[in-house]
């Protein structure tokens, strides 16, 4: 079993960015971020990819990324590239709710977009069923998940409580300012 922990933005924001930026090579996507320490990039999302010039399909994909109207900047980091995109205005409300850890407050369109994105990514992967179910339960504040959490944590959660931990903004910050371009 993998102990890799991805940032929450990969789950709760990447699918929304994917509405305007084509997301391919998901297995090469190392992680995502939403902040830099100097707040140079406001309302942005950072995609950190493993990169190989030996893969012509990825090189073509990179060209599409940098030609996208939402593209702002990229930073080469050894065998990785950090692509920085402006977050779509249509989902800025969700972007701000994400920072507060209020995933269930997302609009229905955003929730459905997230669930459909991962449904397509993990189509046919039985190991992803639990992730997909939990994701839907968090977004829609499923009472069954609430009861499971209360039992597991030996607490009573208030009505309307979020069913996932709050976003850790430190983990969501990429130290892009320390990198020499």
C-alpha cells in the first residue's frame, strides 16, 4: 500500500482547472499547489510534472500547456517542470472555499465536475472505488460517513461539519521563489 500523500488541491481543485486546461499524463503529475511564499501568484494553480524530452507525446502536451490562455509561467527543476496557471474565474468561489476547507459548500456543478473527472481518470480501477465514494461523501456531507467518523474519533460532529480535514496551506505552498530560472 502506498504512503504517498498528495495535496488536497489535486483532489478538490485540479478537476476544476481541467475544465480550461487539458490534463494528460496524470501518472506523471507529481503534485499540485496553490500558493507561493511571496504570494506572487494570486488565484493560481501550480502543476508539478515529471518531464522527459525523450517522450515526444509529452513534449507536444507541454506545447499545449504553454499555449493555453490560462498559462502564466513555468519553472524547470531538474527533471521536473512546474507549470503555473491562472485559476478559472468560474470556480474562484470554490478556490476560496477550498482554502477554508469548506468542500461541501462547492456548487453542484463543481462537485459533479470533480466526481466525473476522477471517475474518468480511474475508470475500471476497482482500487479507486473507495476513494471515489469517500470523495462524493465529503462533497455531499453524507450522513453515513459522518457517523463513521464520529465512531472512529469518538466524538459528536455538529450538523453541517465538514467530513474531511481542513486544507493545510503550508503543504499547498510551493517554494517557487527559491528556484533560479
